[in-house]
């Protein structure tokens, strides 16, 4: 699994810093990330993870304890698979 630490809680349908009505996804597919141009990380990096069947966990680095929760397998942030 690739751990992607960010400044927001996960993957959203639009930028949560600019749009208070943004909706966070608990789980999203690689196809949805690429097809909808969701700003998670570089599109080629997402495509390489998809091709190698390597899930990505996007979580907020600024929330205390999130690294440990993510490492322990708790459902923190958004899972891209």
C-alpha cells in the first residue's frame, strides 16, 4: 500500500478548502480518480499503482495519531483501489 499524507482528510469530489459542500469518499476506484481528474496525486503515479494493484491510502497528516491508525489498518481517510 502507498500511504499518501496530505493536509486534508482524504479524497474529495472537489477542493474542500474552497468548497465547504465538498464530499469526501471513503473508497474510490483508480478509474474514478483518473476519469474525474480528482486531485490526489500525479495521474501517472495513480495509473502505475493501478497497473501494479497497489492500493493508496490518502489521509490527513496533521491529525494526531493518523499515521499510527493508518499503519494499523484502521479506515483512516480514503482508500483508492
